[in-house]
């Protein structure tokens, strides 16, 4: 499967455009009452969607829903694409296809730097472009090659973890929380409409039963409505749970950033002695050389880094000996 950047123009006539990471159109189609399931099938037959974009600064719920269902990230332009810009970038047989392809090409052009990083990851790790794209854009753990002895001091400094990465993560989480809240709001509105229809059908059913108790065909429709409401309730619960987890994670990153501003130290979390580091933190039961265990140092534990609020000042070797002695008791 090839990684894709997908543009969507939602509406009664929906258009979808998919381009690969070389900027070539692989899918361009529009249709009146284009069902979500059919759109998803068309995209997945073409490749794996990594980025889904629209032509509006505020992402429509339809695009959010598609991205969420296919595990893709949403690209939001800084401002609405002008008609002139869409004409310059877009291709297609109608205005809907032009808008969708313009959204995809706009994302492609603005993600040029990120696409180059994907190529670097692909070459360094000798993996497919799809795998590299998933690792970079979908926030999976990236295993980079170990630096060679010929790499100079400046390149080594560029590879050190920086607080700026944490700020970027906070911004990404804030956008995801906002999108989830928007989805929850949309589902609640759908639920309200369904409940109103259910009340109407129940009243109609009562009237029909009073006229002739044999006419209960509407009860089947009522059951279907109730099943849909139950499904929407489950979706809302899942989104709320996901939103709660993301909010907690966001709070943790904000706390870490404040600690860094107050002078805390950012240390990498390592898993083996094969990784190069001067000072680090480890979650492993087995002690690592020159690495504190998470239980012996005060700070905030993140996914790949540890914000050390108070690094012990005495000799590291002595600290590790004392820690090993205590754990051996």
C-alpha cells in the first residue's frame, strides 16, 4: 500500500482526491450522496490515508469523522483557500473535484519539509515509505540509526531532545481534544434528532394501536431507532473516554513544560546500554550504566523523555551502587 494525502470536499455532492507522496493523483471522484462507507472503501482501495485535508481553516465534522475512522491525521490550512488558489492547484471535471484536489495539493506543498523527513527515516531504517510515514505522522516510536563516530559535535547537539518537541506535542494534543469535542457535540445533536423521531413514532404507534392493534408495523422502525440511539450513546462514551485520556496527557505535558521553564532538566528514557547518552532515565528492572531508575529521581515521566526536577548532585556511580544495594535487600 502507498501512503496518501487525501483531499475532501464535503456536501451533498462529495468529492475525494488522493495523491501519493510524489504528488501524483491516484484517486479523483465525485458523486451526489456519496456515502461515508463508499468513500472509505475507495480511499483504502487506493492506499493508506496518512493525511486528510479540506479547503477550510475550520475542519468540517465530516472530515474529522473520516480521519478518525481511518486512523489518519487532519491537516488544517492557516486560512480558507481562495477561489484563485483552488483554481491554480485543483484538477477535475467539476468544482467539487477541483476543491478536493486543491485541498490535497495544498497540504502536500505545505508538508514538503515533513515529507523529506519521512524519506530520511525510510532510508535510515531501510523500511517502506508507508511504514516511515506512519512512524512520523501517526506518532509511532521511531528507531533511528545510531550516530557514527564521524558525526561532528554540531550534528550530535541537533539530535539531543529539546523542549520545543514537547511544545509541538502539546499543540497536537490540543487540536485532537478540540476535534473530539466537536465530534461529541455532533453525535449529541444526532442523538437528540433520533430521540425526537422516537417520541414521534411512539405517539404514532399508540394511535395506531388504538385504531387497530393488529397494525404494529411501526414497532420495527421504532426498534431500529432505539438501536441507532444505543450505538450513538456508545460512540459518545468512547469519545469521552478518549478525550479524558488525552486531556490528562495534555495536562502532564503542560506541567512538564512549566518545570522546564523553572530550570528542570530534560533526560531521555532509554531501554538498553546500546543507546548513546551521558545521563538518562530507565524504566527497566535491570540497572543500566549511567542511567537513573524512574523510582529514584524526582520528576515527570513522559513517553520518550523524563523531566528531572531535582537531579541528585552526588556521584552517579555511588547513586547507582546504593540503588542496587537497596533493591538486592
